[in-house]
C-alpha cells in the first residue's frame, strides 16, 4: 500500500504531497511494464483515498 517511508499510513486523513511525489518514479516504472496498474490507498477516512488517488493520477499525468 502506498504510504510513507515508515510503511502504510493508517487513519490519517490525507497523504502529504511529498509522500505522493516520492512514489512517482516507482509507479511510473511499474506502469510502463504493466498493462494496468492499481495502487491501493489506506487513507480511508471520508473521501481521503479518492482525493489522494486523484492527486497521484494528476502527478503521474504530469510526469509522462
């Protein structure tokens, strides 16, 4: 699961921008080698997982 350097983030409302950005190289590499890439988010409060997923999607679109 996508989390900070210390592992999955549980119970926090949103991931910090830097936490998302540090995953970009790994996710970009995996997406190039896979037909489909799914990234689970463990930020389950309210709509935090959806908002974090939208943020990483925007970051990945800008990185390509």
